[in-house]
């Protein structure tokens, strides 16, 4: 509807938009390309910014092709040191195992100990640690078989 016949409908839209929802209203001619896309000359326009939720279908899970195998993993303790240049111990660094969320802080000698680290003897591999402190966030892949892990943190490039 356009002209005077559309005023009642416009009034309902404006009342709903400025009511409890409080959607932002903008009086703007907008971009000329928009009006060209509508096939008309630019003119004043009332824009109502309304959020919309678009549901995307979840893809089907692939079929299970072999029997499910459950087994309990061993756990181990990782221990080591975090040092800076020239083997300077870095105290109060947060050492985190992102896979489990387990975390600890280094002591004044830069030593740390993380307990309950999952270990799969059938698929051994490095363990990823996240180190946070002194304005740095670093990751290190360490060998869990190493009895005394040493992680060297280089100073940030300036």
C-alpha cells in the first residue's frame, strides 16, 4: 500500500518497532545502488534494523562402519621447567593442558607439574601445552616420555 491508504499500516509497523523491542530506526536515503536494484530513484527511506535467526539444517552424521571400541587410557604426570633466555627460570607462568583444561603455575625456579595427563600407549605422540604469562601466550608440543621437560620462552620481538 502506498499514499494515505498505507499510513495505518505504517503506523502499526512504527509502533511495533519502537515499542518493547526497541529496534533501531534510521531515516536515510541509503546507497544509490540499493535504489537502482529496486528499479526506482533514490528517496527518503525508513530503515528498521531487526535481527533475524536463520536455522541451518544439521548434516547427518556419517554411519558407524565398525564396532565401537572403548578403553581406558593411562594417565601420567608431566613435569619440567619453563625458562627464558640464558636458562633464566620464569616463575608464575601458567602451564595448561588445553585438551583437558588442567593447569598449574610455575614455582620460583620455573618448575611445573601437571597430573592426570592422558596417555595412549597405542598412539604415543607429543602433548600440547599452552603457556601464559608476562604478556605472552605460547604453545609447546612436548614429549611426555621426557623425564625433565624444558620449555624455553624467547622474549617477544619488538
